[in-house]
């Protein structure tokens, strides 16, 4: 089977992403019915982290174990990605011991380089540019809630970061409307918007860029936000908190979308900043379902990449 990597949703055809969502649904049901079949028996996944993590670290580890395999954690202090040793050498060494590499990095080019030199599948567990595994868990969550993706409207308010980028592509691939409410200086990179618009044209989706958060969430089925200060941006904290304050997902903003809308956040949440307690813990919140769905969505990705490799 051809070696495949999971680095960005823009690189995967929509039908294959859809297959992953359906497989995730199946694996979730199977797990709840008593346990998964050991499809990845004796397979080992390396977990390489340049940044902290709760969900990604635990869900990949647990997911591998539930599928009959195992995972090895390699934190920032252990391998010194690109410092103690080159990324190319690390990729080639890990390929000799493991059957897959999940990497969380700062620079997206580093996970691309890892894929270039690895002879096992590489999964992007978050880079500064994209967070594709989270977006897959989110698509699964939306699908579970509404029973469809096509025709729904997702509004994203706040910082045009890696999460917003992956969601714009995810929505565009599945014929969803995607409305972005962001201030100047926090918009998604131009090339991401261009790609999302191009994909939306193919799927009958719609990408809308607005500055007004209320306009962004009007008639939305899904209202999404993420931290204002992504990992690596800590020295910009004060400015970001000030600039993005009008984009807080609070009860008043969510009310503009309507009672049927769901509120989403990839976590970790900075309660009182980008999301209030009332929304995060309110009846429209699905944030913990999203977190759980990381497990199921990633297991489907792992099976897809590693089962026959
Ligand atoms: N949402 C997410 O990726 O969480 P972690 O940073 O804890 O892995
Ligand atoms: N945008 C956030 C997502 C954390 C899961 C970050 O990159 O820190």
C-alpha cells in the first residue's frame, strides 16, 4: 500500500475524509459494545511533542492500545527535534522502530520534513498552520449532532489560527457555510482563504469573511472559538487579549445564532477570555464530546494509515 501521511485536510480527498468519519463512528460504537478488534496488533506509534498536550497525547496513546498496539511518548526534552538531532535523521531512526509517527510541532515545515524522510506514516498532531486531527473530531461531533454536514453553517469567532484554518477547509470540503468573524490583523492567511473558497465552490459551500462577530454568528448552526493566544505566542498575550475581547463567545453572542446552535471549542479553554463559563458549561456546549471524539476520529485515521502498512 502507498505510504500516506495526515498533515493537512487540504491534501486529502473529501471521500476519504468522509470514510474516516464513518469509520470513527463505527469504532466508537464497537468500543462501546465491548471493545475494538485488534486491527493494529503489535504496531507502535511514536508520539513526538515540541509543545504541551493533554488531549492529543492521551487520545493517541489510548487509541493505539484500544486497537491492540501501543505508543511511545517522546517529549520536547527527550529528542530535541532539530536541535539535538536533525528532523530528517529522527524521521529515519523512528521509521526503523515504529509503524507510525505522530508529531506536534511549531513550524509546519518540520512535520512536512518528517514525512519526507520517514518510511512510516506521519500524522500532524498540531502545527502552527493546521490542526487536522481536531478538525476531524469536530466534523464527527457536528455529524453526530445534526445527522449531516452539508448545508450547515459554522461560524468561527476570534483568532485566525491553526484551528480556524483547518475548520475552514473542513467546512469547505463538506458543503458547509463557514463564516469567520475576526478583526484586522487576525485573519486567516490569504492562501488558506483562497483554498477554502476554491473547495467551497466545488462542494456548494460558502466562505464568508466579516469583522463583526454578530454578523458572523447570525443563523449559524455551529459557533466555534479557540484560544486567543496559541502555543508559542505567549509574549503577545496582553495585546491579543485586548484586540480579541469583542470576539468573546458569551451567552449574548451565542443567542444571535439561536437555541438550536451548538457551541464548540477544541480546548484548552481560557474561561473568561475567548469563552465564558456560561457557554462552555451551558446546554448548547459540546466541548467534551469534541474532546472524546479525538479518540474515535484519530483511531480511524490510524487504521486508515497503519492497518495495511
Ligand atoms: N485540543 C487539543 O489539541 O488539546 P491538547 O493541546 O491538550 O492536545
Ligand atoms: N490554537 C491552539 C490550539 C490548541 C489545541 C494552539 O495552537 O495553541
